[in-house]
C-alpha cells in the first residue's frame, strides 16, 4: 500500500508541476494551491484516474502544498525551479494529523501508528521516544529500499552550554564518521554507510581516466609537431604519426579551440 501511495504522490506532483508550467508558459498565469486542489478533485472523478481514490488524499494534498511552496520560493529567488519526481529517487508521503491514528503501545513515547487507508499499523524501530504527540509525519523510502519515518513534534527549547572546543566531521571510507579530535565511528552498529552509497560508482576514477587519456593525446601531439600543425590546419598527419592518434589529437585540439 505504501508503494501505491508513493506512486500516486509522485504522479500528482508531476501532473501539477506540468500544469503550472503550461499555464505560465502559454498564458503567463500562476496557479496556486487552491486551484490545483480543485482540479485534483476533478481529476479523481475521471474514470481513467479512479485509482487515485484508492489511496489517502492527505499525502496528495500535501504534495500540492509542497509544490506550491517550492514554486513560490523559486519566483522569490530563494531556490531553484522545481523538478519532476522520478521513481528511482527518494520517495516520500506526508500525512497531517487527520491522516494517521495513534494508539498506546504500553511504552512511553512509542505509540502504535496506523496510516489512513491501511489496515495494519507500521512496524517501527524507534530511535528515540516522541516528546509529544506529533502534528504530522513523513514516510520516506530511500533508493536503497530503506524506510524512515519522521515526526513533527513540539519540544521545549533548551540551549546547550557554551564550550570553547571546536571540531570537524569528515565522511570516510573505512570509518563513516571521523572527527578532528581522533574519534572514529567504524562501519558497523548504529553508524553504517548507506547501501546506495556503496553501490553508486564513484565518478572520480572515470574522470581521472578521461583526463589521463586527454593528457596522453596531447603529449603525442607535442611529440610530433608536424602532426599537431596538421591537426590545426586540417591536413593529413605527418609521416610516423599514427592515424588514430592523429584523429584523437585533432579532436582534442578542436575541443581546446572551442
């Protein structure tokens, strides 16, 4: 059910974003949240979009609110233009208080949470107890398949005591977190490297290989001045300068000139 909810949130967000873009591009019109919400109600009545009624409407309305906020921030120059959501990226669904229920589990600060349109409660491994009843919550699915849930709660602000110490934090390879005072987190236990970071290929080796190939081509061109001159003038390579290397050098020179 969560996967279906994520898909509907993503569809409504992209649908509303495309509608806003078309209205502004064609008529110079800015569509606000109230208008997108009204059109969403009409969209859900269409037979081809009846599946939008099978999930909770709360996250769909919250998606429209988030888009309207992002659109407003863009026109104020406070952020970049909103982008379309993709299934391969992080998925999220936000529920206000009327979109979920809480029941006492017997453990203080760890209630039983059930989302709207779901018959079974969420299985939550709590990181810490809630200090108060939440006003909203957001369920997040990371690209590696890990689920998180965050709550908006009211807490009493207590300033931390001042200290003269300073420290820096670095993301390492062997240790996920390394501080400037020598503390290392390791890569096991509560502090672990996300799986999608392990699987993601690093662009550094590819970039280094591309730079190395380009530098090698330039060295070949410098070792054969006649060939380098011919590459600039569009002539044939000089004797002793290999044709493939000549073509690569000519391409590199053209890139440099442009």
